[in-house]
C-alpha cells in the first residue's frame, strides 16, 4: 500500500537525483513523467488509480498551495 511517506521519499529521491529544488520538480514534466511513474510502479497503480487516490490528491494539492 502506498502512503504519503513513500510518495514523499520517491519525490525527494527524484529531486536529489536531478539536483533540483522540490518546486522545480513539482512544476515540471518530471512530476508526471518520473515521480508519478515511480509511484505507480511501486504501488502497482494505473494513472486512474493515482489520480483517484485521496492521499496523493491531498499531497499534490498541498504542494501546489505552497508554490
């Protein structure tokens, strides 16, 4: 089961791997192409599963509000 901590760990790894700040990754194609893809792979989710997950929605909305 995917939880917020696991999503944040994947996100932070992508930021570190690309030497980018969180907002640079979040506000780029990398969010969908890399972060979301890794979350879906680990969780065994489809794009629809991801976009309907309340934890994912809350997490991404909070980051959007922080921009």
